[in-house]
């Protein structure tokens, strides 16, 4: 085993060990949560962000968010979004930000009118600060991170390091879930999303981060497995994350991760020469076999219930009336609110109150697109158009960013089923704006 293999193995074992320790001694989650922010700030200050360490630290915060929420390790429930912004601001202090990131300054300004409107329309007994912060922190986090990353040049090797920084704490989450629910057969009794297989936390958020982790480690199989040892280790992690994500019975995150893998393979296939395509053919066959084997094992462990879940059936095999567990009713209500208030919307956080008054249902929105329509009106539409088209224009300029379309798809699909409850869609979206280039002899330049 060479030094690089040993270093990588130690990183994986260290994070796996944290997951096991948190399972044995829950208080360790608190220490882990505080340590991330303290050590992260020290790391950026020490390095003065010479190699975009701010992105590496912010990525680690993003990867650890769901695990820390699950184990009550976060100092504050929403701190990860604010932590990402603080670390990005630190990066801006040392390395500046893009002077041409005008689209994202405009996006942030478009959020302001509805925030002001909110101060006049929220019910008297509503906590205004919490209502605004809960709904606006995700979009603001996206805007701030995007201003930093917009057209910032970064070598492909650093991009892989940023993705690994997201992935390592997801390994911690995966190991914790393994000990939390060691026997899936005893837990799964229906086709509903299962909090027991999700560490006692929301299956939607857990599946989202596990789907992202699945993509990261499958990408490392293709791009970063320089030795047989690394290849085997990355395969083991990717397959385990796939399994743990599938058994949450939450479909959105896993479907998103799978589509990201397909997009990455398609990109690499179209850009490769004949020799490269031959190698990719073997990889594609292997990934297909791994996916089928993982699904078959999961189906066996769940007594076929997972097949019914993805076929939109209940445990008895009857097709369910709703494919979206009732979320479409919330989305329809938000579209109605937009049509009634097309200019500025109803105000940030007011959508829940409007829904409660009209239907008696105070369910929070799972769809960021319809939430933006309802609460920000036509300004929300303008903001969404900026977010959707800007990275596509950049793709025309820099087609070497093999992750760009994958990141945009992750953002778009995630906000459609999990809104922006976590920092992941905001931060991953911002990575799509980086100007990725191939740095020849990068390992020599870095002294490795």
C-alpha cells in the first residue's frame, strides 16, 4: 500500500470511526459539530485561502449538516447555511470575489421586496425573525456562494478535493445509520418513507445527502481510483451509500443521484477518444451490475417492498392515488397564491399562513420553485430564470467542467422535492459556476 492509499484509507477510517463513536456516545456529535466550525475557521485563516480552502471547509459543513441534525450535534439547527456563508465571506476577504457576478447580485436584490412585505403581512403571533430566516436563508446562501464561485478558476484536482470534503462526513452518516438500523427486515413494514432506517430523522433529507454521496464516490471510481485498492474502497463506499439511501424509502434523493451519475458518464463518453470509450464501457457495465446487485439485495432485505415503493404501490400492491404523497396539493395552493398576488407575492413565510387559513393545512412547502412563486411573485420568477440559465451560459464558455450539468440537475431536482431545507442544493449549485481547468503535473506542483 503506497502513501496515497494509506492517507485515503486513514481519512475514510477516521470518519467511519466518528460515526461509530457517535452511535456509542451521542455527546460526541456535539464535539464534532463545534470542532468543524472552529477548526474550519482556523484552517482558512492559516492558509489565507491560497487554494480555495474556504470552499473545502464549506463543502465539509454541507456534507455534515444532515448527520449533525440527525444526532443533535449542530450548535443551531440552521447553522450550516450560515456557516457556509461565513466561510465564503472569509474566502472573499482573502481572495476577493468575482466582479462580474452581476446576475447573483440581482438575484439577491430580487429577494428584498418580499422580505420587506413580510414585515407588514405576517400574523401578529408569528415569530417574524424565524419565519423569514427559515425561508430565505437557503436562497441567500446560494447567492453569496455563487458570487464567490462565479467564473473562479480552479483545477480539476481541487474540484475533486471539494467533492471529497462533502463526501467524507457522509461516510460518517452512512456508518452511523449502519449501527442505528443493523437489521432492515425487522424495521420495514410498509412502503412509506421510513425514519427508522434514516437514523430517526427525516428520510427526505437523509436520502438527498446519501444520493449526493453515492454520486461523489461513483465519480471517484471513475476519476480518482489510481490503484486497485482505491478502486475497491470507493466501490465499497458507493454501494453501501446506495443501499442505505434506498432503504430510507425516500425516492427523490436517490433518483437525483442516479441521474447525476448518468450525466457524468454521458459527458465523459462524448468527450473521450476511442481508447477512453472502451475503458468507459467496462466502467458502465460494472456500475450497471453494481446497481442491479444493490437493488436486488435491497429488494430481498425489504421483502419486495422497495419495488412497490418505486412503483408507487402500497404494501398490498395497490397503486396509490398520489405519486407525491400529497405535496402536489401544497404546490397547487402556492400557484394559486401567486396568481392572486403576481407582483410581489404574499411575502416570505406568509405562504404557510395563507394555506393554513384556506385549507387548515399548515404543511411546509417541499418545492422551492412554487414557494418562490407564491412568496416572491414575478420577482421570484425572474430570480429562478437567473439561476437556471446562468450556469447553462457558462457551460457554453467552459465545456470542460464535467460536473456542471450534474450540479445544476442536483439543485433543480432537490429543490423540487426537498426545497432548500439544507445547504446542499445552494452550495452544490454554486460549484457549477466554477471555471474548471486541467492542471498538468498538478501533483508535482503540489509537492506530492
